[in-house]
């Protein structure tokens, strides 16, 4: 978006911000959908599919609003199916392969916890449509947090194997959590207009939630000061995103004029 | 609480450990979690109705699973979950003494009695 040194307008920034939020949720929703038919038990299979659809639904509303803000007559599907990996701005934590159930739960918990605090702030932005969307999605996010938190407690304080697996999952994913709190000129401009959340304000709350939960689950909390990857918001991704997009975009790109009717 | 939580029911329920561990094999070949019966209340003031059953390691997870399996299409405003083995049911052989005697006692229904016309009009 910002290869040229033109002045960043409020409209550009809001579009970019909405797309970032939407990309996170679309990619995570897609990853989660890979569990469909492969859940550890029937009930959990249904739960994961529900949550996956919630995320994709959140992404759909955010893209819808983004193209409205952009005001170029673009359809939201265009953003989903016709951008390449470098144009996607999702955080790398969302695109990592689903791993085992423990890894999926560790990621869901860390991301849902972050989303919970984020959406609480977004519910108060000075934009009726955006705030309304956040208030609506927050209800679902609360459930995502409850669901994943309860699983962290059970896997952590479960059998030796479940404990070891989820501990390894938290250790492996840790290098990707720093980016959750990445902010740049997009957020700064919008914060001045009361149109974006400021993750600095809830970083300590999020940490407390994570530490409390992991400790209750008898897990060790990895080091928050370790090396953290960055660059997702500039389109830098792991090799996993390309494969995900190939699968997700293949049909639409092969038949660009295809219609459900 | 700043983040959503709940009153702890049985987070570290021993059932979970038992049912997830392989040692349990000697007692039962069933690797499933315990069975729960789900009752959903369609609207405020309506009675809870049996919706179905599901497997879950403990009460909280049973509630969450019930929400996902039986209440994701706006079917309920409240859910009960009950361990299936806590439900006491009458047996097939009870049917004779329990229910058959009612066959010839229609007078136990209010409809059996004719209502005097005068009181009908008043109501």
C-alpha cells in the first residue's frame, strides 16, 4: 500500500486497518476450518467448525466495510480471492499450520484473548458502523476465549501427554505472539481520530490473562522477552500462507465468473 | 473478573484424567467420555425439553458442547446438562403396573366431567 511517499489519509488508513483485522480473521478461520471432519471428537469437531465460521463471518463484515470505505466499487471477494501472499497483511501467528489439537488450542487461546481486549476497545470507536460490528463480534469472541481457555486448563492439567504437547505448542508459537501488539503509522493516525484500538493499553491485561491461565493449567509461561518475529503487516509471511491461499483461491481464480446460481 | 469466566464447576475433574488415560482400559473398553443428557429451554417461561445427548469430560465442557451441538441455531435461552447415569428411568417391565391402570380411569381427566352450562357462560 505505502510504497509511494504520499500522505496517508484517514480513508487510506481506515481501509488498511480494516483489511489487517479482516485478514487475521479470514486466515485463522480458514486454518480452523481444516479441522472440519478431523476433530478429536464429534462435539469438538462441531465446536471448531462453529468458531471457524464465526471468524470468517467477522472477516466478511470487515472486508465489506473496508470496500465501502475504499469507495472504488470493489467487491469484498476481490480482496479475498485476488490478492497474493505479499498483499495479505495477516499476522503470521494466524497462518501457521493447524498442528495437533494442542497447538490449535494454544493459538486459539492466545488470539481469542487478544481479540477480546481489542474488540472491547473497538466497541467504543467513534464510527457507528465499525463500533456496532465490534460489539456484535465481541459476544462471539467471549465464547471463543471461554472455549479455548477451558481447553488450555484441561490439556495442561490433564495427562502427561496432553501436558507435554500443549506446553510444546506454547513454546513453539511464542515467537509469534509479539507481533500481536505491533502498531505503526496506520494505528497512530486512526488512534488520533478515535477510530482504532491502542493495544499498548491492554498489553498488561492480556499478559495477566495468559500468565494466570497457564499457571492454573500447571504450564510454564515462556519468556515474553525472547526473540519475536515481525513484518507481517508489511506482507512478510511464512511459506505456509502461499499454500493456504493456493487452496483457498484456486477455484475462484480458475473460474473468475463462476456464479452460485 | 476482567475476562469472561465462570464459577468453577470441576475444572480439574478427575474424570478427565481417568477418561483420557489408558490405564482405564481394565475397567471399560469404552474410550468415550461420559455421556450427558441435554435439556434446552426454547423461551423464557417454557419448560426445558430433552434435546439429545453428548459426550464430555466434565460439566463445563458438557455445557459448552451442548451450546455448540444443540443451541447454535437460536434454539435455546437456557441449557441444562445432566450426567446420563444420574437419570433414573422406569423400566419396560414397570409399564404394566405403572401405566396400564390408567386405561380405564377416564374420570381422572377433567374433560370427563360435563360443565354446567351456567358456569361455562360465566367463564
